[in-house]
């Protein structure tokens, strides 16, 4: 269940992914997701997308948005497939 940012307890696990159809071509649409899970099991889910874009840009956006959403001073373990 999604929770407000300030209710996540450190350490936090951040799992991210990004994708893009027609990677890098004109009009390529991409999306990203980040799931933050706190030590107590609380979760926060973030998603987004844009066009034009690339797969690498969506992978990096997921990581950056997820890290930005973690409470200040938290320890974060980042899990990504890229």
C-alpha cells in the first residue's frame, strides 16, 4: 500500500526500471517506475513517462526520482537491471 514519504523507515530498498518503445527514434515513448520499501514494509510507488526519450534516460530517471523521494538522511539500497 502506498504511503507518504515521511513514513518510510530507513534502511530503504529502492527497486527501479525504465523502458522505451522504438528506443531513441522520433516519437519514442518511454516510462519508468520506482518502488521504495521501508524497513517496516511500508511502500511508496512512483511512475512517470515522456516522449521522445530513450531506454537509458528512463532507467536513470527512475533511479533519480526514487532517490529524491527517499527521506533525507536515509540509507538506500538501489536495485536496478541497468
